């Protein structure tokens, strides 16, 4: 069959030069679809590079503002904030997370005052605050789902009141989206967007993030008791349907590149935007390969394109700023 088509059909005609390739390209990177995660410390006076994430920093509350200034100049208008909390404030139930005037709430207020148009995403999870490094409260040697929900919903109200635009529950407790959505409605936070980490896999790629946030697990419990098993695809559909029905506006797949099939599958089956999170380990792997000249930096847009091609609407990536700086042909 194919034999008779050639030479009338020559796919290479559409690859002749860059202008033609751009005319027919099916997927583009647009910097308005890139979200930059930022780590902020409650004690540092000056930013420090994260050793396991070269080129990424743990910011102080002072220099995070100038970083956001630079991002805004480059056209990156959405950030995802993660706090690094001093260990003295951590306890087994993560009680610091529930305080209305805690560090993350004050930093959100400060950022919002200076950058009213910036879209701020905050994680809703206890891991920066628990001495165990877990996303839930431990009771009788287990992560207690329902006890954790109370904490998450209180935390969400505080974050919404401080000015966060998008709340991103990343804890993977059952029923948390419904619980958080109901409390938001009750407290008159009707426009808060819930970006649910719905298909969040228990991954080995989160290590550098845990260094940055200081949330290395100390207890013998595994995050596999709440995050998804990487062997499952159908279950991702089950998780996102639950979250959509409970009031999520956007659902996330995480990590990104090892789970392209999940992004593709969910995008075909649902009508909500799917975001992908290119996580810390994916970043470090690429960055170290580039720095060691094992491959060149064009691997970065190639990975981002793969995520958009699979069906992501937007991507959270530590390369957001770098991409906006280095690729001026993205619009
Ligand atoms: C914690 C959280 C994690 C990430 C985002 N939120 C780590 C974890 O679940 O242990 C990982 C992000 C990354 O690796 O870049 N709630």
C-alpha cells in the first residue's frame, strides 16, 4: 500500500526548513503555559543553591521578590510556592500548618501585595510541617486519612484568605477535594481554583524536592500507603473522576515524563484541563546531563513538547524561567 504512494507522497517536503516546519507543527511551547516552582525558607537571609538541584535556589523572603520580578519580566506569570520550615516548628501533626499567620501565609500576602496579577499556587499538604516528613497525621502507626482532612481544610482556608489563587492538594488523602471544596464554599471563597494532584505516583523522582523542602521521611511508613502505585493506569482514571466530582477544576499528573501514557489517557477521557508536573528528579537528571555535556540543552524543550503533545494543558517545571530566557521564538 505505502509503496504506491511514493513519490507522490513525500513527508520530507514538510520538513524542508524551519519556517515550513513551524507552519505545520502540531504542538508548541508557550511560556504562558509554564509554571515555575519556588522554594522559600523561613530562616535564610540570602538565597542558597539547592545542591541536588543545580541552578535552583532556596530563596529567602527577601530575594524571592526579585526573583518573581525577573519571572514577570520574562512573561512567567504563575508560580508554585513551597516553604522550607525550620525544624523547631515541626511536630508529629504538623500543627504549624494550621496557623493563620504562619510563614507561607505571610509570604503569600507579601507577594500578592507587590504582584497583584501574579497567579500563586500553593501546595496543600502537611509534609513541610510534620517531623515525620509525611503528608498526613500519624495515628497508631498509620497515616490517618480523616484526621488529616480536618487539617488540610483548615490550612486551605488560611491560604485562600492570604491571597493564594490556586490551591493544590498534593497529599493524596481520600476525600480531601470534597472536604476542602465544601469549606471553601462555606467560607465564601467561591473563586478559589482547586488543582488536584489527582494522579500522584509514589515516585523515586521526588528526592531533590525533599532536600529542598527538608521533608525527608523519618518514620517507617511508606508514602506508598497514600500515593499511587506506578504500575497502575486505570486507577489514575478512578482518582481523577473522584476529584472532579468532588470539585477539582484542574487535575495533575505527577511525575511527568515517565507517565506520558497517563497524561494521554486522562486527556482523552475527560473534559477538565490536565497539568503535568516535571518533578525535581526529572529536572536534576536533565540539568546534570546538560552541565556534564552529555547532551545539549535542547533536550529541555523536547521534554516539554512531549508533555504538551501527550495532552497537558500547562506544565509545572523548574525549567520555566530558563525556557523563557532561552527560547525567544516561543510566544
Ligand atoms: C509533597 C510534595 C512533593 C512534591 C510536591 N509536593 C513530594 C512528596 O510527595 O514527597 C514533589 C515535587 C518534586 O519532586 O519536584 N506534598
